[in-house]
């Protein structure tokens, strides 16, 4: 597990997944972030755009996040 203050990363190697949690998100956190899985033969990269609003919404996994879980 990694704790960056307001960002936390935890992985489940058996399930082949990891979770990123951002807390106390601010408007200035709105940006493009990259998820990178380093592996032999080439890295897997996925662009993640964070948009911050006052409206509370529930986020569900997308096909892109599910694809990262496959070997």
C-alpha cells in the first residue's frame, strides 16, 4: 500500500487488481493522470481524466479499467 497524504494505492496481487483512492479532492486536482503497468515487452498505459464538480456521483469500472486486469 502507498499513502501519499490524499492519495492511496492498494493492490490485490492474487486478484490482479489495484485501487486508487483520492480524498479531499479539490478543483486544482482536475487534470490528466496516467495509470502505467510496467512489464517486460512494453508498458500498459491508460489515460485517466479527473474532473471535479460539486455534484456527488458514483463511479463504476469501465471497459478500460477491466482491460488492465487481464494478462
